C-alpha cells in the first residue's frame, strides 16, 4: 500500500466493515510492540480512519457473494483477512 490508497476498517470479531480510511504515510517495518497483549506485528503504515455509525456498518456475509476476491465462498475469511 502507498500514501493516498483508500482502505476499509474490518472488525474480525463481528465480521463487519466498521469504517473507512486513507493511507497517510509510507509502509515500513517497526521494531516495537504497539499492542499491550497479543502477537507482535512489524508491518506498519500510517493512516487516517473514521468509523461509521453502528447502523451503517456492513456485514461481510452480505458482501461476500459480490466480491471478486472471494472465489471460494467456503473460505472467504482467508481471502479478506
């Protein structure tokens, strides 16, 4: 991804798109843990994001049939995560 690219904010536990954003900086590797617990992720990028109102969140189960990236509907989570 590069500066100016648009992205979606996907909440894995609820399987919903909860916001949108734009990349504001270049991709880089980080060497510090940014989360208090859990795995270490060293792939980083700066972005600005905004959440949508709860009633405007999009359920991924409704979107899967129309997405081109989801050829095998039984394994769609692997393709979008």
